């Protein structure tokens, strides 16, 4: 069937092409990053992903490795999820199931405002305020009593992996809680009514019926939060302590660390064009890209295969 | 409600247009003169002084708009090599490999700074003495407590506390780090020979917290008791920080100040400096000779191409403006230095700079310096 | 304790815990607002806001970036969203949707690197305002595409069918009937997305560079509030740092008023 020059066809073609904008941008990004990091992969091969050193000063014998920062990204995001998801769930549950109608709008409004704060301001606040709260209220006591446990070892100073995880947790709360809220709201009332009619308490209804019904949606919300945490740069840079090299491997929550994003933000503009360091930073960016893709692919698989099957008749 | 949307959007658009128009009007040069803009980027260390110089220069030549963004020495060199700026600033001279990718770049020492070793020990505001070896050992994690015998030995009149030392260093790649680690490499063979350490804009710090920028490090020191770190002199003085007196080659413990910095440079300059278009990669003002010379001192450079034709978009007017700006910076501009705690350039350095600036050409022609 | 009392206790306990979650989330917000106001308010006066010695150029720069980014990103995003909603029941669309979602979560710093390499060095040869706008557009497009798709999906099919039954071409149906019907969601989504990218810093550092002067041209470096905030925080003098907090206050006011304004208006519509 030949394509005729009608208004409908033109419009549809235009829209079809433009819908690929995101794909196009991703492609350009992937190519640019891969191209830029080629020198590094040619030199170190797979060792770049397992190496921990970062030595760029003697031109000709540089050594670079992304492992500490990969671990840093994973651990700070992990902490963000561990802390942020339960809080977001609590907020969503509160707003949908428990709050009096008049409070709903103001509270959800305030939580959404959290998303409006630019990340550089989060970073400033983290550096001047949150850091001391975390240090005095959590790190010092924990270190005093539990400091013998490896993940709490080291004298805490507030600028470390833990504080970065906390600030990330705060930053993902608006996203995760609003999506979770929608998911919970979408649970049909018949489910709730059925549960109440057999004598369940409110909490039991939520825990055993509502949350399991919305399981895959909540999982989606968590993945969104994870994606946001992995990619966040400015706020993390200002509170993570900025270690580099083998010392950056996160062996303790209270030691300074570094994520892939913060490493790039700190060093990219400083890297000398004559050394292999600039391609190394681009290679770190490429690794970050791969991580993002991996998370999304795994999430996709989990939602379509695992969760849908367990949902069973309810879906 | 319909109208509210329209009003909001209208206001935003009007704001943008008004902002743009207002900006143009405010910027318009007096009638008859041609406006020239020069852009530079690079080291953050000289930013306070450069900012002041640029503001002052706009009163001298109101049609020349100079802008300089402190993004870091490496960024400046990158921009220079990519020719996306007219001049660059760097605390570190170009390495040989960098000279190859940015050929015929002139080094123009613009001012001099000192790197201080600042600390925060409760009840000990002044009087701490340190040697280079001790500093290197602290930053390498070999000396971990303030009352270590090595430190206490040279500080007989101070009661040092029994407490872990918190080290603060730069997290961003920096010329200040380059200068400091250069000093550590000179005074400690251990530091110089350990892989991952040595001299560089970024090193694999074995211990410590990383702060962003001089101000980040200053912030860590001030916010954390029992800490020690390195910051440029201007920052230390601005923030009223306690700084250590460091032993210099003459055997004296010297505090960083304008005088001790200037003495170091004078001592070094008397030993001879290269011409502007030669390699400066071996130049440093560390452990300079002089009774009261402070040991951790450095030039900070403006880098500019000898033949300005290589920069796309360069015009005769811009080239002339650039040369005149540089000439002013190394002459009249130097008067602004002391007030901001930067040491003015000594005469013999100014002479080298004059030769360099006069060698700058555009279209093969020399350019007038005033 | 008998079983029922225990269950009641758990019920109450979790009510309190949920409430605690809400409070925990709101404390940072209040603290941030408090700190920014306390530290920045002293800076605000007309001179500071408008002149070259204050943050006049930064405010102008941020407004220009918002304007340019909206010009580039909103049409592209809306068209993307239209496709996904109106024509999007096939494999291609579901792939595009996936890519779109991927892009929304993209680390802003990676966007900065890409635009820096492709546009700043490759295409233009200097740090420039337009490069910054391109970087921000890259972040804007997927967000707008998604909110557009969601808003348009809410428009009942009966509206589309009625219009086409009257003989209106599909593309005209979309533009004249469906879009206006979904207008409030579209505008809300677009404005919120703009508010979100107005505060981005990382992509700007490598593309726009920053400047102390007012707008000099699309292909020249330009000032902006996030960069001013970031750089001022790294400067030594307390006076300059205070300027940074003042800039932070202005930025938060801009972003929050966009957010609050949009939500207030859309809430009003929903009550109709």
C-alpha cells in the first residue's frame, strides 16, 4: 500500500518519528559514551570493571578502575531504598487509608513539594544541616556501641556513604510515595469490603489484601525510586566524603565514599585532555548507563514474569 | 481558571523577554565603540583576584567584557586545547604531553599563592610547628594521632591532645592539590615513590574526607575538631583559620603570609626562570631558599596561544583587547593583589611576562600593549 | 493479651507509624525552606536581583534557559506523547515507551557529558546557552511525553469517536478535540517538568559554563542560578557564600511558585 500524502498520514508519520526522540537521544548518548571510553577499554579491557585504582598523573602509566564507585552507587541506592521505600509506603498508606479527608490535600501537597527542591539545594542543606543531624543523632551513638561491627567501623564525620544514602532516601520519597499512592488507590474497594466483612482490622486489610494486590505496581514504584537514586549527582557529591582509589571501596557505612555520578561531577572538568583520565571518566559514565539499563531490564522481567504469575486470578 | 493559565504563561514569557532586553540595554557599550568579549576558564585558586581585576579593568576599558569561570586547572587546559576559550588559568604548568596537544602556548605567571596547612585543634589556636616529613606522614596515614612523638617533639611548648587526626583533602581534581602533593613528594621519598601518590591534581588519598573546592576543605576543617587539611592562603585568612608554621630549608619554622611568600618567590626567581614559550613543567617554588621563605608556594599561570589565529572566532579587535588585558594584569593589576592576600609578581618575572606578551601575534602582526 | 486486643494494638501502632512516616518526610522540607530563608533572605534587595554585581545575570540566564528548553522540549515531548497515546498500541510504541522511561531516569551528569562532547566541542566550538538548552531539553522531553500520554489516555474514546464520526480527520481530531480535552493535564505536566529541570545543575556545568554578564548570545556562555549557587558555595568569602544562599532562595521561590501555582489551578479545575 503506497503512502499517500494526506494530512492524517503526514501527521502520523511525524508523530511516529518524533516518538523516537527518546530512543534517538539514548542512541547518541550510548555511541558518544562508548566512543569516548574506547581508549580506556582498549588499555584495560574488562579489568576496568574490577579495578579499584585511580592514578592518572603519570602519563603513559595510568591505571583506572570503576569498582569502588560502582559499589558506592549500589550501596547508597540500597540504603536509599531500605529507608525511603518503607517511609513512602507509610505515607501512601496514611494518605489513602487513614487520613481524614481534610488533611489529605495539604499533606500530599507538602510531600510533592519535596520533589520540587532542586538537587543542588538538597546538597547545600545536606552539607550544612543534615550532616550534623545524622552525625549527632545516629552515627556517633551507633559507632560508640556498635562500632565493632565492620559496617559501622571507623570514626564517623557525617560525610560518608550513610549520609548520602539518607539524602537519597529523602529525594526518592515523593516519587515512590505518589506512585504507590496511585497503586493503592486503584485497588478496588470490593477487596477491602470483603476483608472487613470477615472482621479484619484496618491494618490487616492493608497488609494482607491491599498491598498484595498492588504488588507489581509498588514494585514499579520502587524501581523508579532506584533509578532516581542511581542517577542523582549534585546532592550526593556534597555529602559523600569523596574518597578516591582503593580507599573508596565502601567497607563501612561511616567511611567517606564515592558514587559513579559524584566521581564524574568532581573530576570531569579537571581531567587533562592529554591523559587517559578524560576517557576514564567517560567510561565511568558508560558504566552508569549500563547499570541503568540493567536495572530497567531486570525490573521489566520481574514485573512481566514473576509478579504477574503470582498475582494469579486477581490480575 | 482558564485565564489564570494564560496569565501565568504570559508573565513567564514577558519576564524572559524583558530580562533579555534589559540585559542588552544594560550591556550596550557607549556609542561608537565596539564591544569585545573575552572568555577564559580554569583554576579556581586565582578566582578572587581575577574577579577583582576584571571588575577593575571594566572601568579602564569599558567596552571589553572579560569573563573567567573557575572550573579547575584541568578544565582550563581542556578548554585551551579545544580552543573553546581565549585564555586559560592553571595552577600547574603544562606537562610535556599537554604542551604537545596545545602547541605554542605561553605561560604567563599571573600571581603567586601559598598553600597553608590548616588545622582545628580545640584550645590550640596558634603555634603548631610541623615539618614536611610529618605532614606527608599524616596525609599518608602513617601518623594518626595528634600526640604522636614526632609531632610532640617539635612542639615542646604545646600540650597536644590524644586524639585521632582527621585529614581533609580535595575531592575535585585541583591545582592546589598539585602544588601540595608536589611539596609532599619533595619532602618525603615515601610519598614520592608510592604508586597512586606522588604529585598530581588528583591522588589516591589513603585517608581522609574529601571536600569540594578550597571552600569545601576549609568547611570540613572548621566543622570537624582535630582535623587538618590544606587550603590556599587567601581562604585560610578569609576564614580566620589556624595554620601551621612549617620548617623551611633554612631551618626556620615559617608561617604563611604575604611576606614569607614573596621572599620565597624572590629567592626562586633569582635562580632563573624559563622564557614564556618554553617548558615550565619543571618550575616550582617549593622549598625555596631564603631565611623566612615559606616552603609551599606556587605561581598560578594564565595560558594563551602565541599565535591567536588558531582560535576560531578570533578577530583583530579581540586579539588586541586580549593582549592589552594581559599587559594590564601583570602591571597595574598587580596592585590589587596584596589586599586579597596574593603576592605581587617580582620585577624579573614581570619582565619575562612582558617579553611573552609582546610575542603574541595575530595575522603575523605584533599587537599593541596599551 | 487476647488475640483481638493484640490485633487492635497492632492496628493503632501502625497508624502511629504511618503518621510518623509522614512527619519524617515533612521535616526535611521544612528544614530546607527554613535554612534557605534564614541564610538567603538578608541578600534580597532590588540591587541584588537585577544588577550585574548581584544575581541579575543568573536570574536572566535561568529564565532564558526555561524559555529555550520549553520551546525545544515541549513540542517534541507532546508529539511523542500524542503518538504513544493515539497510535501506540503496537510493538514499536511499546519499545519507544520503554526507551522513554529509560531516559526519564537518566543521570543528569551523563546528559551533560554527551551534550558537552557532541554539541560544545563537536558542533559549536564553545560553551553556549543553546548547548545548555539542548541538555535540559533532553531531560524534559521524556517527562513531558509521559505526562502527555497519560493525560490524553484519560480523554474518553467516545470523544474521539464522535469527532471522527462527524467526518473530522484523525489528525484534526487529535489537535482540535483530544488535545484541548486533555489540556489541563498537559499544561500541568509540562509546567511541572519545566520546574523540575529549572533546578538542574550537572548538565549546565559542562555546557553553559557560566558567566558574570547578562545574556551575550545563544552561542556564548551564560549565567544561571544553579551554577551560581554551586560555585558560590565553593568560594571562600562569607559574602560570596551568602550570595549563593540568596540565589538559592530565588531559585526555590521560582520553582516552588511554579509548582504551587500549577497545583492550585489544576485543583480548582478538578473541583468543577
